[in-house]
C-alpha cells in the first residue's frame, strides 16, 4: 500500500476542519492540491475516505476513512517525533560519549560540560573513566588520552603537561630540583597503573629509583600524605592546579630537571560522521585546554 505521510496529514486536517478549502488554507496548499492528495490516498486504500455532499456542506469521513485515520494518527505522531529528534540533533542536542581520566575529569571536563549545557541544555552527556594502556575509541565520540589510541582515529594535541616534585615546605630552596636526588627518597604514589609505571620508568632513566612508602589513588590523598611528612610525591600540573596546591604553605612545589612530561591529546573516530554536538564539544574542549595550557 503506497500511502504517504502528506496524504495522511491531509486526511487528518480535513477531518478536523470539515472542508477541503479550510484544510488547504491550514496546510498552505491549494484546494486542488489537497483534492489530489485525497484522491491518491483513496486509490491506495481502495475506497473513498470522505463522503462529499457538495456545496457548502462539510464533508463526512467514511468508515474506511475512520480506519485509515485511526492508524494514520499514530504514524503522524511518530513522524513528528522523528522530525523533532532530528531537529534537536542538528541543533546540537542528542547524546555524546566521552572517555576521560582523573586529571581531565577534575579540571577540564567541568568547564567543558558547563559550557555545553548552557548552549544545549537538552543534551545527554555520558562519561567513562579509564586509564588503560591500550585505549580504544570504541563507541566513544571523544577520548582524552596521553598515549597511543588503537584503531582508526584522528586527534588534536592539547598541550604537554609537566610533572612536579611535591615536598614539605622548605625541604628544598625555591627552583628546580635535579631528578636524581629522588633516588631512594621516600615517596607516595599511585598504585602501579599504566601512568604510574610510565612515571617510574621516566624517573629511573634520569637516575632516580624512589622508595615508595605508600601507594594510593586520589591526588588529594597523596597531597595529604606529603603534608603529613611521610614522603614526597611527583604529580602532574593538572592535579596540582585542580587542588590549588601552589597556595598551600605546607607544600613545596618544584620543577624537576629533567622534567617528566606527557602529551595530552583529544581523539575521535576517523571516517565516522560526527554529530553537531560532538563537533561543538571538541571545539569547547580545545578552547578550555588551551586556556589552561597558557597558565602552565
């Protein structure tokens, strides 16, 4: 059965208005165009959908017309819902899935999400936190990562993030500290995640093999242990900035020579059609990250 939505819409409006002329005015068609649409509908369903008494009298819907209209209204509602969903998608609503990790989640993403929700309050934002060595884009729209990402991806470099030595206040004079001075020093660090293993290998290449006296997740916990005096820590700039560590008079913060540095990038799938929401999120993320990079 070859029934078009415009035929069903004409049927519904004529049934509400009572005449072809009033329906045509409401739909923005000529009366002859509406008549042609109803004729096409009647041909498709195999019988008349209106009785036409002629003259100024209103038309009457037939029993067949009632059946077609009852089912047609459901199709029209679904078509309207589809149109609305597409319009909202193209306007920047819809869903976006973002992969992240702690430093980004603490400092970059809150600013990105605030701006995104201000612009598109109806959007659906989904976040996944992970620190896998072999990150995959999978079904994600965007992925913040500081290493290689498997699969067919594109990326933009956001900034190089430096790691700093955190000690108790006054432990060292102001300025840079040579990395090899951390050899056998008591340290607090993360459990042996991918990032922590990378950091410890980087320190070892500079001649430092610290003695880890406590391993824990969470940058604030690590800073608390440094304040307590059981050891030092090496943390990235994002973590220190997020916790306003530079204003803490119980802590000493020093660049290391040579300085461990990681490259933070934003990845997205290559060859996949991106939604307007994903494109706008990427633009905002790049702006926020580069504003932060200017403060480093």
